[in-house]
C-alpha cells in the first residue's frame, strides 16, 4: 500500500493546465499511480479517516472509468468527485442539507509507517488543520495540493475572493496555533 502522505513529491506549485480531452478510462490508467496518493492526502487534510479517504479516492477513479466520460481538468475532477463521495458517506439521509462534516481532530488516519516519521511540529500542524472550520480546511487542502485560487474556487463552487479569504484565515489560525505570530523566520528556525 502506498503512503499517500509521502513527502517525496512536491505538490505545491503544480497547477492544472487544460489538457486535451481524453476518455476517462485512459486518464484513470495514466493518473492512478501519480494521483491516488495525492488524492488520499487531499481527503485526509479535509478530515477524512484513512479508510474513508482510500474508499473515496478509489470511488473517484472508478467513476472516471465510466463509458463516454471525457475530462479536461482531471486532477480537480478527481478531487471534487472524491470529496463529494466522502461527504455523502458522512451524511445521513436526513442531514442532506447539513453543513460539511467536521473533521475528527485525532491523528489516527495516517499509516503506521508515516506515524513513525511524523515529527512533533508536523503532528501539531495537522491537528491544527483538522480543527479549522470546513471551508478554511478545504481551501487549505486545495492550496496544499498545488491548485491556484481560481482552480480551487471553480472546484469548490465559490469565488476566488472567498478562497483567498479562507486561506488567509486558515494561515492566521495556524500561525496563532503554532504561536508564530510576530516571530521572524530566523527565530522560528532556531527554536
């Protein structure tokens, strides 16, 4: 099983360009190895458990193989479909109009291998991410996956201004939680 939280791949900075529309099954085959771990990581940062994230990611790839499906933005499509699947699994039928489910704040979602590798600061950042309100957490997850505010807004069904505002609020909350407000980069490195 691949570790979806591998730090070997730099995800930030990879914006999705419009690609020639390819049949979904061909895209699924081409993208599975590269995008499955990133997709699971994206869902984990949104608050899914390890099992929920794997199920939702696999469901998105399965849906990508539907006959006649043709995509031009496959990375954002995968994340949107997987996120919707995860949300639908979290909501009971009577809660269909409810808000996005809140994340659990425990850190039991990572793999055993990754749990051994996490440093204290990483654990603290992840715990703080999971405590953010759902919209801030979602905006940060899209950002950490390398999507621009325009791509994030399109995928989240909101405006770029709302994404920027949620990112700013998330960053402020993370700085406050990490007690980094007002400290210079040099001070943070030495402590």
